[in-house]
C-alpha cells in the first residue's frame, strides 16, 4: 500500500475553492500572461466547521486552553522540536507524516483541542498498525490534529470513516483502534478524490454542527478560541464565504465529477426544506502533480497529474459550461438587473463555471477592469500589466471537439494563478479548456496545448 499524496499544504483545507479570493497574477517571467479581471463572478472558499465538544475517554482529560502560540497551530515549521520557537514557544514542531512538519498542540483528549481537530492517541498500541499510523500521521501522536475520511469508506482503506460529501465521525479513522477516541459527527470533505494507481484518496472529516443549508456559520476561525464559540454547519454542508469574512453561509456539497453532471441544471443542488429554491454547483475542483520539471526558463511545466480533487458547493449563481454549444448565460441577470451573459470557468480542471458580467470587446481587442470581453472570450494580460487582449476559449484534450480552434491555430493551456515558489502544485494549468493561439510548432504535431513551442499562456481566471 502506498500512501503517496500530493496534498502538501493544509491551506487546501481552509481555501478549497479554486481561485477564490485570489489576487492572481503572473510572476514567472516577462513573456508569461495572466487572465485579467474580465468578468467578476462570485467564488467562495470552504471554511472550517466547528461542532459540539465531546470528551475522549481517559482520567486525565482537561479542558480547552489557548496556547501562547495559538496563531501558529497547524501552520508549517522547519525544525522538529518541542515547545518550538517557530510555533510560539509552547507548541511542538512535529513531523505530521503525509503533511510534513507542522505546529501542533499537545493533548490528552479532544476536549483540549480546537475546532475540527481530535487528540490523536499517544500510545502505539492504540493503532491497529503502528507502521501505517506512522506513514499517515508521523510523530503527531498525542497532539491535536485532523481526522480523516474517504478511501473506500470502510476498514479496508487506510482512512475509512465514511464517503466523500457524506457523513463521517471525527476520531473514527480506520488507522485508529475503535474506542480510543470518542467520536464527533462530521462531513467528509474531499482533499483528493481521483488518484493514479499507488496513490490514496483522502478527505478531511470536518466537524459538523446544527446550522442548516443556507444558514449563517463561522467562516473565520482559529485555534485561539474554544470550538463551542463557533457556529458549525450540519452534516453534508460546509461553511463558504469570502477570505477575510468572519461569517459565511452553509452550502451543500456537490460533486462536479458525478456521472451526467451538468452545471446548468440544479441536480443535487435542487431546492429542499432548508433552501426553497434551486441552486447550482460551483465547480471548485483542483489537481496536483508529482511529475514535473523546470524548463530552461526555470518555470515549472506540468506533466501528468497524479491527484485530482473534484468538489463543488451549491450557490445561487447560474452554473454554465464555457464549451457548451449554446450560451446558458445569454438571458441571465443578477438580482439587481445586471446582465450576467458571460460564462467564466471556476476551476482549472473542468470548463464548468458560473455566469458573470461580460462586455463587448471582441477577439484581439484591448481589455481591462472596465473594458470587458464578449461572452466566449477571456482577457489575457502579460505579467503585471493592466491592459490585456481578449482571446477565444477552446476545448482541450477530450473536449477538443466541443469548441475547436480554427485552421492554423492550436488550443493553448492557461496558467490559473502562480507564485514564485516553483512548486508543481502552485501553478495549475487548465486541463479541459484553453485559448486559441497561432500554431507556430515546426513539427506539425497534433494539438497538445501548445507546449511544444513554448508558447504558454499564464494567468488567473476571470474573477
């Protein structure tokens, strides 16, 4: 069994909606391009849910106290040490197995831990397999850490504990012996759902509460406050909002990779007793790759992804597919009567998105914050430049026939957001869609996203 997993940043837990709240822009070089702010659309982050406290069995169980380093808890650190200076002085820097070195609080029971975390048993005999536990959580025993779920949803997988998008129990991880951690109700939030052979699917068992779909929840949370001070969402929902907000809205989870999924219809986001009108699934899927190399310019080029994470949230805005034969957004208006005629993708994985504000600038025209492109086009800018050029969307890979480019053109990948760390997972290239560019390749090869001639587009989604 391999436990390889390219979920290398626990920031994914806090900001799982792709591109949400992102101040996106290129950074990799003067010739790289960004997708400019062509059509603002609502995109959301998934926040942490908090639930009622339950104590682990044990005679030494204490109560929650905020450590001096509460602002450091669950953040990355560089040198394993007890009471690490990197972690505020009274939190340990711990090898957390799959997730690397993290600042973790010591504990004897879950009542001493913060939101959406459990106290991992300190005894190796509390785990069916010490070797498996070490692979997953490293040296995090006796510390407050996340509870996991997913896999096959049973004890045959390393995580077990429910299926993606559904119910799980914090503390019921399959790699912990039953009864060693008292359980809390939770929702299995996907972190990695579709993986290549040798890799393991995994979800985070987020603590659940009583706030229903559509209810107000605590979005901005940290380990400095007791979990009971936060409003948590009911099972099957998660708290979404904009980065920096204190509160958010409980949104039902949805699967944009489900058989027959169509973002333009309500599907699993249809009205129910909690939300009495139809919503639509915002596709916030992402992917990571463990197979990447730096090209001659020092820019990381993606190879075959090794881990996909398909996840979505039910939102009010009309869903759409930028590669659809007909423009689903053609007659859509906002509550304030503003036309929302442009379909804007919300993830780098699929061509699915939400309807946003379009403009009247056509192919090759100058675009910016106020000069917006026509539906079916995206504003591509270079580096930090304010003005860009409207380029035409097209289908990549299996989607090439849905929206092909013209003669002498190739569908080129777009870089959705980037930073200077040059890591595989930081720079997601679009997979199912791109933009049409002149085919300058010398070998006349098949359409491949324009990677052979180095004519890479680089940028962020229109948001």
